[in-house]
């Protein structure tokens, strides 16, 4: 069986409450061009409770977490020296998969992980947003 992920909802998740609108300077280390890259990480968890609620639960928790961690909802300045705390949000993608974690052995064999399917693509360029954080959640599996 070919592993397949289908996107169902892509949008920005903004902080659920107003946040400070300010500009924060990055440290000298954070300004180094060699360190300016995205860290692609994959976290796999066995579902707990109602399987279809993962996306909405994580979306709601993310909106709450972005209140105290509001710089993550901002944007990197064009010169890369500051974060503009805009409160625009982070990119959040909900998906479904054609199999369960159990059927793929919980990805214990890392050579079989289809990273391009499991990690989010950036928002379309025509939307004009470049978020600091991109997140994708497999909401449920379909057979």
C-alpha cells in the first residue's frame, strides 16, 4: 500500500488574545546567515481519545500558547535582524492519511518515513505570508 496524506485545511492560527505589537532584536548568534534555516522535525504520537479531534484540539491549544509566546506568531524582518511581532500567526495544516500508525509500524524504520508528505509545505506565495512556524497534524486515518 502506498502511504498517502490528504490535506483538508490549511490556514494561519493567530493568538487567541491580543499580543504586544513590537519589534524584537535578534541576538548576534541568531543573525548569522549560516543558522538561518528551517528545522524540520517530525513528532509521532499514538492517538489518545477521539481520533477526529486532534486537529481542532491542537489548533485551539496553539492559539492559546501563542499569547505568551507571541514572537512565534510574528515575522522575520527583511534584513533578518529583528522579529516583527505582528500576531499574524503560524501556518497550520490538517490532513488525513490512508493508513494508521500501527499499519506503518509507528515509523520505527526511519528509512520508510515519507517526510515530504508528513511535513507541511509553506503557504502559497500569492498569500504573501512567511510564518516562522509551520505545523502539520494528521487528524485521522482513512481506509
